[in-house]
């Protein structure tokens, strides 16, 4: 496994998200992610992620039929439409 030679700037990413969505927008986005994890039964510390088959931004929902538990690598690699 290769280790990246660069470091992520989490503070910079957070500032950009706050500028784009605002505090309430980020809270709402986080709330949707928590509901998706709860619907799948994923516990804290579980490495898997809740993947929306039809993304929320495209009109998908947090219903169990629209969710699947996948590894983070699989979730990031998947093409979105």
C-alpha cells in the first residue's frame, strides 16, 4: 500500500464547505448521513459506509431499499450519475 506524499488540509476543506453550505446546511447533510447509517444498522467504528444507490442529490432517499453497505474504497470509486 502506497502512502501519499501530501497531507490533506482538513481545516481548508471545512472552511470551503462552510462557505458553500453554511452551518445549518452542513448539519442537515450530516444528519442525512447518520440516518442512512442507522437504516443499515452500521455502528460507530464500522469501516463500511452507507452508499446510496440513487444519490440524495438526484432525488434518492434514505430508505433501506436505496442503501447498501460498502467499503470506503468501493464507495469513492463508484461512478455517480
